[in-house]
C-alpha cells in the first residue's frame, strides 16, 4: 500500500478543498482518489474528513495527521528531489505568507524574476498582517518583521528593520519639533496596538549610548500601520514607523524625522520557517534570493534625507 502517496493525496484534498479538484491536480480520476482516501481511513481506523455545504474539512484526527504528515511528505519529496535532480534545480510549490503592506510593496515586484530563474517552481503567496501557524497551515516560509516569539521556528535575517519617529511638516509647524524624548509627553502620538496590547512606551537610544523610555499618549490608535501612516500624513501626530513603510514620504518631504539623535532599536525582517532536518531546496533558494535583493543596505533606505 502506498501510504505516503495516499497521505499526499489527503493533503492535496485539504489544500484544494475538494476531492475533485485534488484528483484533477494529480491526474487521477475522482473514483480512484475517493477509493484511496477510503483506503487510508480504513488503514488508520479513523475518519479523516467531513463535508460541509461547500468544502471538505478535516476531523480532529485528520487535522493531526495533516500537521505531522505534511512535514513527512515534504521531507521525503525534498530528499527524493535532491537524489534525482541537480542541486541547482528548484521545483515544487513554494507556499509562503508575509505582511500585506511589506509584501505588496517590496516582495511582490520581485516574484516574476524569481520565477524566471526557476521555471519548474510554482508560488502560492498569502498576504496577511495576522501571524499564522506555519506548521498547521502548511506554509514553507513566512516573512516577518520585528521580534520573533515562536521557538518552534528558525529564522534568517534578510534585512534590518530600522525605525524612526516622524511627523508631517504641518504638525511640526503647529506643535513644534521635540528637542529631547521627554518633550513627547506634550505631543499627540499615534499608537499601534496588537496582541501584546497598546505600544505606548517608546524606548529610544541616547547620544551617550544609553536608553530612555517615555510613556506617550494621543487621541489616535490603530492595529494597522497603514492607518497610522495616513494619520501622520494628515498631521495628526508623531508616530513610530519602519523606514521601509515611509521611505518615499521622507524623500518627498511629506514626513520628517523627529529626534534623529535618539534612535529607536533596530529589529529585523526575517525569513522564518518551521524547524526541519531537511530544508526544501525551494525554501533555501527563495531565502537566498531575498537576502541578495535586500541585505544590510536595503533599497528603501538608499538616498534617504537623514
């Protein structure tokens, strides 16, 4: 019995949402695909799928099998591919997720060039500002910005994430330019909030090499950076932004850096992947590509008036 093949078929059904779509994608008849799924359920002694009005969904046992089985199938595919193909040949489907704003602005324009390098590769791109579980969702890779908290993942830095305080010229004309971090308490500050709560304590470096923490406040907060960018451009206050997000605004003079002598800590933009003994060649190739395109001097920082 081809258990690995049946498991791969089961995973394809979950990815495609139906037995029919999965069968067609694997050049199988629907009848054969259904028989193989029944065979897998009989062999394991559990029900793996249940049907709703629109899609097939895994049972709890099916979800557990998918979580552990996907890694097994991918590692076997990677091993077989490495034995059969030259090291430079990249194939299969690369499934990755990334921040909507960063992905659309900086990664999406690069993807045609990456595909051109690897004609046997397929891409499945997921844009979201929610942190998804790579293992349970079946992603090869995520591009994440900032601190990483999941110890089950391994990360490779692809670019620095340098951040600044900034505000519009109109706001600074009306309210004045802060001279020291303590001046921020008298300003309207635009606040980001998320799963870790409201980010209202801003930590800045000092010219002497130390650090100062200032609790700020304001009338405007959001969980989405694009909203805070719009508010800062409209003159609503001072905001913390990553340079990649507002580089064009700085170049055009729509925003100005505030307290340049008191820098914010630099974090990282990272390629994050599940811990595996075998990293698929497609994942290594994409990570290398991003490091080559971004690196320590990423394109959004070049020519900034700072």
